[in-house]
C-alpha cells in the first residue's frame, strides 16, 4: 500500500470512484442588454469629457496644489525673493531643462531596455539595474556622468560621510577613538559566524556600557533585536580595540591583508586614489569585507532574491 504524501492525494484516494463519465455540454454565454437608462463605463467617460465645468474646476485645484507645493519646497529659502528673474536664474532653469532632456535620452537610448520579444543580448542594459553591469556604459557613453564630474561633489545633493571616504580611511581613523564599540547579532565562534553576522560600530559613553562583554564567547547575548530594549541596549557592546586583539587570537592567520603595490594605474575618480595601500589589521580587513560588496558576492550563483 502506498501512503499518500499530500492532503490532496489523501482526499482523492479516499473518494469513491465515479460510476460513469458525465458528458459535458458547451453553452454559449448569454448576452444581456443593459436596462433602459443604465450607463456603461464608456458612457461615464464620454460624459465627463464634455463636462467643461468639472474639468476647469479640477485644473484650478491642481494649479493651486502645485502653487502651495512650490511655496513649501525644500529649497524655497535659496530662491530669489524678487518677482523679476535675473540672468543667473534664467541660466539655471535652462540648464535644468537641458539636463532633464539628456537624462530622458539616456533613459530611453543609452540604458533603456525597450520592451521586445527578442532575447536580451550581451549589450542589453537596464537603467537603474545592477551597477557593475552598467558601469562600462556609464563610463563610456553617459554625457550626464561627464557633466556630473565637472560640478561640485559630483552633482550630489546628499552624501553620507561613509560614502565620501574609502573604507580603509574610515577604519584607520577609527583607531584614534577610544570609546568606539562594536556589537554583533550572534557570537563569533566559527568562520560561518563571521560570514553570517551583522556588525555595528558606535561611539558610546564608557560609563554606561557594561564592562567585559565578549563577542567571542558562547554566552554573548547579542542578537538582531535585543539591543533595542532598555534591558540589553548597554550589555552587547565590546570595545573595538579589544575586539581587534581577540579577533587576531581566535582566527590566527586568517583575514591577513595582502601586500599592496602602489602604481600609477590606480583609480583616479576619488579624492584618495591609493587609500587601499593603508595597512589593516585582520579584524579591520575582515570588517572591510563586510562593508564592501565584491563582484563575486554580487554575481555569485547563490545571490538569489532570497540571498
């Protein structure tokens, strides 16, 4: 006897067999004429098109909404307060129109993946897709990127500090912060823990942080959520300097930074082309691998929507 391996199979196995096959008959669906006075969706649409009063009212409300939005814009304080526009204002608006036109062209032509029945080829790009896939075309074909390189801060209006410097430089500067602490969402006991954990650095008041916290102990209490609670928020932090010493002892010989040779072919798109020549400790080098997404991690077979 075979045991059914799903509820549907078990139900089907327990059901009586049909005694005879019933003949099916195809029946054309009935078409019902609308009742007298009944309006279809098309009737409503055609009627609305002819209602100029409602259209004008909508247009007026829409214009008023745009006016209020413009008055409350984030850059309202930097705009001219006079009604007459200067040549500088006119130039700014014309430049904005040109930039939008270039952006739209690149969206449709340079990066645009136009809908097609054809199988995407090697040169197919998708604007807003994976950066490493689009990088070559950004460097070689994007006028917008060339324009952005000529303006202050690369055209960025908002930039976090950790995006302005190389991770090597950030880790180097962290060495001088005595009250810098680190926490983990799990104890770091094995190589698997190093891969799976998430780490956070923070500058804290030493008088509030619990002493002798050891992330490399089986009893380390940190997890993904308890650091938010009043009971545990000061009991999961380990001094960053102590963490580096213990890391090197527990994982001896691992995460040793390779020797770098500074050459003239280094990157020239950043303020510090050769920041990767900074010598990092094993803990710093491992933490850098958690901060920077490598090409292998981006395109590895295991990097699925769930990965």
